[in-house]
């Protein structure tokens, strides 16, 4: 699990969001977001056994100020956090923080005109994010294909923990209700 550089996330819309993460053709994680909670709480489980693999919890009730802490349940290790940048309405931007709380990457929406079109015209316009290091190096990208069923791909080029990038992108998708 998390040995590759290409991942696919498939989402089913229901009363809450349900996600399935694939590495190649193999499902590696499932998650269901519960709606109507004061603080976000995501559980990622093994699709075969149902064993919990990752836990994500918001550190605040206010979504705007929240950091979403990601824990590897098997090891007890803090993988990192996802934190929304303060000024990200016109173009969504999130920080990926490492276990020590330092920024290891920023997830940035593709461009302002497309971002505004998604907000004001239609959420059916596929999203696209770049994953960029603090020095400006592209570490990966996440892009949605136009499909009947919500599906997007995450490609990583190195330099970021794939657990943080992949779980973090699912959290971002759920927050933004893409």
C-alpha cells in the first residue's frame, strides 16, 4: 500500500460522501464522510477486512480555521495535516503539513477563471490541483475527469509522503464537496 505514484479515487454520492482509493487496479482504502457533524471525522478502512487504517480529525469546529490531522492507526504515527489557506475563496489552496507541523507541500487549484466557473456556474466542471513544494517544485497533481460518477486521479512525482497526499486530497474533496 502506497508503493506507487498513481492513485485513483472514486466517489459515490449518498447521504454522506463515500470514497474508494485505488493503487493501480487494487482498492487500498475506503472512507465514508458523515454529514451534519460539528467537527469533521473521517475513517479510512481496508476495503477487504474493514480494519481502520487512517483517522482524520478536524482540530476545530470552524471549517475555515481547521487543520485536519491524519493519523496512521496501525502505527499510531501522525502522518501530517491538511490546512486550508486563509485566502482561498477564488482559488482553493491547502497546505500539507508534515508530522512536525512544517509545510511540506501546497495543494493549489489550477487557475482563477476555472475556479470561479466551478463556484458560480457549475460544479460539473472538473477540478484540477497542483501539489507544489515550498520551493516551487511540482510534486504531483490531482485531476478529475468528466464522468457520470465522480472520479479523479492523483499522480505523485516524489518528495511528498503518498499517504499524506492521497488521504489529504480525499479530505480536500470532501471539504470542497467537489
